[in-house]
C-alpha cells in the first residue's frame, strides 16, 4: 500500500470530493450544471459532457490536495484523461489528490426496508483496472430506507463481504450504507446500523483497513467510537440531499467525520460561468466544506 497516500488519507486535514455520478444520476447533475437533455442524444454524448464538467472542476486552481484529500471517480472518468494524463495519475501527480473508484452497479429493489447493491459481476476486472490506474481504493453504495434489523444486517453483511474481496486486491474499500434522510425512523435505523458496523469491524484482522461513508446522523457523535477504531481509516459524511449550507452545519457538529460531498460540492457551478466566476464559486464551496470538516462546533 502506498504509504504517502495512506498517511494523507489517515491524518491530513481536508475532505473527499465525490465525482462519481453514473448513468442514472448524470442527467440530473448535468441539468444542475446548466446542460439540458436536448444537448445530447446518446449515452456517449452525455458522458462526454459530464467529463468536460469534471475536468473543469479538477483542473480549477481551487481544487488541490491542500483541502481536497481524495476524489471518488466513476469508471468512465477513471478510463479517460485530463490534460493528457489518465485521470487518476493527473489527480495524484498534479494535484496531490488521492483517487478512488466507485465499483457498485446500482441498487436492487427495496426489500426489508433496504436496497442492497445489484451483483457486481465485473468486480475482479474493475479491481484490476483500479490498480492499473493507480486508484487507492473503491467505494460502493447501498441504501437504508427504514429501521428493519434484518434488512440492515443483510445490507452491512453484503458490504463487508465485497469489501473483503476489494482489500484482497490491495485496495482500501469505502463502505457506504446510506440512511435516507427521508426515512420515517432515521434515528432508529442509524442505531441499528452503528451496531452492525461495530460487529463487522470488530471481526476484522488487526491490520485491516476500511473506510465508511455515512449519512450525517440525527444524534451527533453517534459514530465516534467507530471512528476511533484503528482499522477504520476515516468516517466520511455524505450530503444525502441536504443543501450545502445545511450539510456543512450538521457536519460541523460531528467531530469524527469529514465530508465526502457530491451534489453539495458542485452546487452553484454552471457551464455558462466564466472561468473567473466558476473558480470563485468552487473556491467558496471548497472553503465551506473544508471548514465544516476540520473546524468543529461545540454547539
């Protein structure tokens, strides 16, 4: 494992940029960027446009390893280039930002209050590509809609089963069991999730390394004990549908979590902005998210 990147992820101040919108979420991301659906008629055209958006983000002077520790990429982004370099190489060699790869293939239908991940039939090939492209780790997402103990246990078991395969390939897995912010029993679901995460982490070998990406909990400090486990490299917070302002306000009350925002990071960026306007907006966004990740409130 790359010790320089491991040290940066473990202890450097900053946050993760989630730039991993895939086929299902790309049209919405483009629309919020000011690119209407009539601008593209094929998936290839759509992904060209979203890569142009992501390229503009990562090449901005505001985007660098001083505040952005890592970036989570979609497979197509990993396999493309930025300024003549493969994206992962560009991020680390030019910006000192550690690259991760999203590996899940979307969500299954809801059952027992959760949406498990669909089978990742190409996982071994994806992991080989991730190593070739110098990814440090991976990320995979599933969703908890309600406080069903059996569903939550099955979801966490699935995440850790796949994480073991990822770790065996020499990559650090980010486990993302998102609790929906619209769940009718959000706080109860989070308590169940915490117990299942602790059960799985306690069963890991002493030298194992995992990360978790979680909805900002209803009860502040809920995941502090999990974050203190030496096998948990970082506990990341997803924005989960909150505005950037609300997500940052909530995150600032979480001493053991740093951001891994997607939509909240890109909020306010538009294709028709001048470079000066775009970079200023991204600078303000990065500053706000960085502050919430490193400067914690006692309120």
